C-alpha cells in the first residue's frame, strides 16, 4: 500500500476519538451486495466495511474498505486471433479488486422512517495483477500464454440510497478508466473495464446520535 494512503488513513481516524465520546458517535457500516446484475457473465459479490463519523446534522464522512469479485469486463478486439482471460473450456477467469475509498454522504429530509442519502468518494482500487492472453494460432510454436499486467488505479465512487434505523439499502457506481491489454510486441489485443454498478444491503453498528 502506498505511504500516502497509509498517512491518509491515519489522518482520517485521528479526529474520531474525542467527538465519538460526545454527541456524534462513530459507527461501523457493514455492506454486502451484487455486481453485474445486467450481465450474467459478470455476476459477482462484494463486501464492504466502513467506519463512519457524523460531523454535522446532514454530513457523514467514512473510509470504505472493500473486496469485490468479478468486476472486470474484457473486450477482445479479435476473437479469431486471440483468447483473452479464458480457460480451455472457454469459461471466464475469476478476478477481483480491493478498494480503500474515503467517502462523504449527505443525508436528505427524512420521509416516515426512511432517510435518503447521496454520497461520493475518491480512492485507490487494487486489481488483480494480470490478465492472460494467447494466440489461437501461435506465430512461434514455443509461444505460450502471455500475462498482461493490470495496473492499480485511482477510482471514483458515486452512491445513493436510504437508511431506516440501522438498515441501509443502496446503489453505487465505481468508475475506473479502461486499461489497454498490450502484448510484449506492443500489439493491443483488447481492453479491460473495471468499472461496476452494484446493489447493496447493510447494517450500521454503533449508538444513535444523541441531541
């Protein structure tokens, strides 16, 4: 993990200690959900842990730490020449991403027992280390499978949903720029898109705000 991210994490938690003993407690949100609901081949799961701190009536900051499975969509530019991230049975290889994202949520006016919120964040997404690619008809008989590196990236989180007491329902979009898949000879065989849309359900652990 980069040193700057570690420093950011420490600075984020330091202000929580004293206010948490007063009227704005720190809580822990635990969320799970599905990604790829509109693409059966991309269906995956995620789990998020997020310490949160309410610093105003409508404002909450947090640090979301999560792991998500099967977020990648791979475009093969020439499926007649290349096999990209597939096994011998032409099944997609699994993948995942770990994310560390500072967040901000703004709460809107409560309706009955439900309080809507919108939120955003910018953080670091740690992806799988490589994507496998091979030629269907190798130029060189000794040529095997190429392992193409997939870089870690800074990404953007946009989300919204509703809370009722300790229950939290939401929808989120995690955006990361597409990455070219390039062979050692500089041939670009496709792209990998790590952005994903997810539906989540979660709970908050901690005391309610006291006036």
